[in-house]
C-alpha cells in the first residue's frame, strides 16, 4: 500500500474530512509557492476548522426549525403546528404559554439612535 493510500485512510479514521479532501490540492499550491511546512499545516488545519464551523452552523439552523422572518401562520396550511412540525400543536401551545406567562415587559425611555442622529444633522 502506498503512502498516499495510508495517508487517506489515516485522515478518514481521524475524521479529518476536509483535510482528506483538500490536502493534495494545497500540496501542489504549497510546492508552487514555496510554502514552509508549518504554513502548509496551518492552512490545512484552518481549512478543517472553517469547514467544521460552517457545518455546525448549517446543522444548528436545520435543527432549530425556526420560522422565517415575517412568517404568518395563515401562509402555512397547518398553521403554527405546520411550521414547528407539530400536528397536534402541543409545542405551539407550550411555547405560547411560556411567552405569555413567563415573559417580561420592559419600557425603554429616551430617544432612539435614529432620532438622535436626525436631530444632530
């Protein structure tokens, strides 16, 4: 088994998926531009970290199931239960109860930033 196959197997076992996908391309670039070994490794690690962060955010957004801005319950046939994938609307009732009974009202006094800057101009 060649070193390349061993490297690819090791990267898969370590679950470094982005590095296993990008190492060869970055190696060519590093050789062409005369990078040091530390710069090459740093670039590979940064690629992996950025990819993991973007995947984590994508997964969080997918799992959050939050309604899109300005979503009306009337636009979804099943109402709010359809938005939260809750056919009997148990989750919707619980969320509304939580907001109504445990929410806090507070009043802000003073002018907004927009009004202050408009007066100053």
